């Protein structure tokens, strides 16, 4: 595949720039921007535009962009908001493809500003002009000498890219970076993101080889699917660190006013970042320290920390910070303690933190590190030094550096103080060991980077559908939902809610509704005593709060009394509630049962979210709720359960045997599947979900639904695209052999590797245009852990000796233009000329068409006559390649 220039290259690497609104007036925005570009030593052509002046800052000025008469890659607009739409129209007529709108006064300014923004975007789209902003600081590309901002500070060249919704925060970060000698590949202020958003910018930065790490400041998201897709795609290749405003309600309101975007729950945003493989930091210092830590190859495999210190107080400070962040201190094994006893004085702490006493020598530090690194419980080591009378800060630093060369665990240093310890910290940093003055900062770094590598594991999870193991009756659930909506109802009764759950094989206590006391008696005898009776009302989500629940009813007389008592009590406590009757269900008596709560809520940014925690009457007292974005698999479900207090009561607890974790995980997986397949689902509440050693059962259930927008994308309600199970197809060959055509899964990595390894040299050369012997690990990850939102790969598999064998693969990846896809195809040599290639190509062509792409394109070696024959028969046209005569380009339009 031939790499082409990214479509945003001319925005971020312009060869010519016009500043519209450039001025001689001191401290005006146009004056500062033009002066900054000149002062930074911009290497391209620069045009000042001001209709009222013949010259600006001593250089010939132009009345308008149309007067220049030469190609302009980028126009920076710093004029009043009302003038911007007309200026963009002039840019469009002049062939300018990119503008940065510095001006404020658009969506963030209310209705009239929003209307002006819509007009601006409409005009830009009609001319194919892309907009960065409005209400932004601008952009900086230090290596090009481009500082198109009105900041009073520049940036040094480096490998960090900064993308920020706040211009003020950009300047604060630039100020911090100058003092700390940090450089940037790009500084990009997005402002209101009326057109170009985080997604497209991330795509460009992944493409940009000057960018090694990406730092982001986020206030709000416009398009959650595009944001998540771009983050997940970028984070597989380059580390992303993110700082977000709006962690608390007051901050959320301020951020929304500033960015003009809707904000969702902060806990949900955290859950989204975990799934995107991104780490979130809390302040500017943490942003850079974490970036520096990543650059120094600091790679913790887990989050259990060992602290080695020559002072008990500082060690306790570090331990306290670890406890605040949920970082466990490693429990030292007996063999580690024995090793430490052999090298440390008898007065050492005999626990973690390891206090090696105030007279610690460099050798004592080295020996403690080497003993600690052997302990399998230890994931990282914090080495601390406080300058005492006998301490040798630089000699200890040398000993730590020496130990780190053989140490298998990452080390972070904390040399407290300033004058006596600065040279030692500098030595550690230059040796690739992050070193800090304060214990809290060092522990923060360990927390962020252990979280980063843990989140990278979450990123690689691509849940496969449960339906592969057990086909569910989803059609029945959909019909029930449509029937309820046709009655103009949105709250399902408990009986209806449980019917939907049963369709997804979620175990529920059987519920039937009685409308008279006699009916209640008949149903109770049919179900069998003891029973539970509850008021059935769409207006009462918490039935017990209005006296609408009676438990452990054991006789016919008690049923009649309870029926009347429920109606009387609820009538008094909630006189306006609609009452359908009283539901009857078996009394679930499980002496070892743990009461849990599973729910689904709709976040206004990220859509459906699954919640989990302690249930029953105490659920609101404990406030134990963790959230996760669907779709989920076993690994993600376990991670969700582990992050709650409920996890502590699920093992052996108070003489109760451990709960059946497999049954609990199965319920959560099926809830995830429900969320994926039912776009109508707005809320779900299973409380309590009772789990014991024998299994799980939902005792109570409530579902709220609403109309789902009609869309060609069946998963448009999801922030993360699930495994597209609906595209799996059994294809029967003329000889009766069955080949399954299905989207690729991460578990296919070994099968994909074997498939490529067994291709002939010619087939490998035709597919990869290279004499590739086998796929590297990074290629395997790239080929099998795909983002179904922006790419697709279909494998053709058949069964041989009870094992799946891959016989072909086709794939497409979205091109940078966002309108076309590039395809690749390979078929096992023994399976060629049997229609496999045609079937696989047809699958990706239809998939690309359904996603709205305009064309499928591909580069084919000129010698590959078999491929040209297939392409021609599928309606592709063949063209010369613009750069390589040994390659032809084939194109199939997908629109009429």
C-alpha cells in the first residue's frame, strides 16, 4: 500500500499563510498573530490582509484574499464574527482549503451566534473549505516556524502534540513547558470545533511522524462515536494523555459555557477513557510528568508498589498518597523478607514501605532494590531519599542507576529537597529514571502509568457476541417493545420487563399480575407459596417506599389481606399513581444470597452505559456504583466487578460460600448484549439481582424505552461499535462444503498468522508487495484487533479436524479523505478459483456501501493478472498509479 499525504496536511503544514485582519494596531489580535508568525521564522509565504491599509508591519498588504492571485494553503481569520461567513466565501472562491477562525461570538454566544456558526459552516462545506475553531487560540508547528496564535509565548520543537479546547490552557501549558524544557510537534487549539473535531485531528497526529505522544485538554465532546473511534485507533499506535475539565458540577457548567457543548457524567467519561486505552490526569504538571515517564520507557505491568526509603515520615507520605489513589502496596513474600534481613540492619521496618534507616549507604539502597525486584508481587519500585547528615545523594543515584540495569521492575525516584539533591535527580532523569522532589508527585506518576498500561489491555478487548454460543429470542423482545410503544407507553410493567430479560436468557423470578383479590389467590396457588406481592404501577419505580411490597406471604388468607392492604397503602401514599393491579411472584429465599444492582442508563454524550454495585435496600446508602461502556466481554465484566465494593462480598464472606461468579458474569454479558441489540432501551434496573453459590436471579426489574432514530447503522446508539454479528454468513459451495464468512476477531490472531505463513511466495508478494516471511506481532494486532467503525476485515473459515482454518481474508480501511476505502485481499493457494475471493470482495463492497463510502480503491501489482480479472468482473476500473509504474490503481464507485 502506498502512503499518501493526509488531507489535513495543508492545514497543519501550510506552504503559504494569509492573516485576514492583520494590523499595525498594538495588542490587537490581528497584530499579534502576524507578528508571531514573523517572529517564529515561518519558512513559507506570508500575506497580510487588511482592506484599510496598504502596508501592515512594513509589508505590502492586500485588500482581500482574492487579490493575492497565488495559492494560499491556510487563512487565519481575526475579524469580527459577523464578517466571517463572507470572508470564508471569498476563501472558497480563491481556492483556499483551510481556515483558522480565531474570532469568538459563535455557538458559545447564544442563539444568534449559533445561527452565524451554522451559516459559516454551510458556506465552508459548499466550497470544500475546512475550519479549525471558531473561538480558538490558533495553531503552532514549531519545526516549520509557524506560530499562528495570539499567545505571548512560543513553543520549542519536540515530539509532544498538544490538542486543547481551551486557548487559555494552551498558554498555561506552553509557559510550563518553556521553564521545563519541553518541546512540541504541534500545538492545536480547537475552540468551538464547528467543523474539524478531535477525531480528525487525532487521525492526522497518528499520521504525523514528528508526533510521538499526544496530550489533550477536553471540555466536551460533539460526536461520541467519532471521538471514541479516533481515540481507540490512535491509542493503539501513540500514547494519549488527557486532562479534562468538568470533574465536578461547577466545573461542568463552566466548561459547557466555554465550549458550548453538552457534557455527560464524569464517571462515564472515565469509563470511556479506560476503554480507549487513554490515561486521564488531573493537572498540567501530571500531564507532562506522565509524558516524560512514557518517554523514559517506564512500563509497570501492574499497580502494586514497593516503597524503599531512608526516612519513615516520607515513606508514610508516599503510602498515604498510594492509598488515596487506590494503589496497593505490595505484600512482601517470606523469601523477600529473608533476603532483606540478610542485607539490611536489624532495625529496618520489616514491611512495605521498606525503611532502610537514616544512615543508608548506596550499597544498602542497591541491595534493597535487587531483593525487591525478585518478588512477584512487586510491579514497580519507588526509591526515596531525604538528605540527612550521612546521606550521599549522588552516590545513591549512581547505585540506583546500576541496579536498574539488571532490575526487571520499573523504578521511579524521589530525592526530596533542592540544593543537595538537584544534581542527583538530574542524573536519574538522564539515565531514564523519572525523579521528583515530592513523594506525592512520584506516586501520581506510578498511578498514571500503571493505569495507562492497564487501559491498553482494556483497549484491546473486542467483545464477541454471546449469540455465537446461545441464540437468543431477540425478535420477540423487539416485537414486545414495538407493541408497548404503539400504545404510547414508555415504562414496561414488571411482567413485560422480565419477558424482555427472559428473551436474552437472563434468569428472572416469574411474575404474574392480578387485577382482583380472587385472581391474586389463583395465581399464588399456581406459583406456590410463599410468594411476594407488589403494586404494579408504571409511576412507582421504588415500590417499597410507598408501601407497595409484601414479602413471604404463606397462605390464601394472607394473599387476600395483602392485596387490599397494598392498594389502600399506595392509594394514601401516592394518590395520583396509576395502578394496574398487584404482581405475584415466588418468594426467593436464598440464605447465602448477595443483593446486587445492575442497571443501564443513557449518558447524554456516550449513550448507553452499564452500572453495577451493591443492591437491595442499602444501595443508596453505600453509593457503590461502577460504570462501563458496552459492548463487554468476560475480561471487561471482571474489571467492572473488581472496581466495586460489592466485589469484597462475593468471595467467602461471613461464613457464606463464594458466590457463583460465572452466573453473575453471564448476566452482565447478556445485559451488554441487550444494550447492543435494543436501541430503544433507555433505562434498566435490576434490583435486587440475587447471587449465591448456585447462581443468579433477578427478583425485580424495570425497563424504560423510547423511540430509536431510524439509521442505516444498527449500532448508531453505541459509542463503541460492537462485534457485527449480523454480518456472519454460512456460505455453501457447490460441492456441499460450508465456508463461514465473518468479521475478524482478536482471537483469530494465531489463525491469521498461520494463514499468511502458508501462502506461497507469489501470493505473499502480491498481497504485501514485499518478500514477507511471516506477520510481526504488531502487524497481527493491527490486522485482528480492528475498529469496526472505520475498518472491516472478513475471514473465510472452514473446519478441518474439528479446528477452524482460515482460507481467505479481505479488508478495507477508511482513507484519510473519509469518503473512500482502500481494500486488500488474499486467498489460500489451494482455495483459489473456487469463488472465495469474489465472495470476500462482495462482502467488503456491501459493507463499505452500507457505511456510506463513495468508492473502494486498491493498489494492485501490474503483474497480478488474476486479481485484475476478478476486479474487472466486480465492476472495478483500472488506472495507472500516480507514483509507481509497477502498480495499477483499481477503483469501484459505490454511488449511483
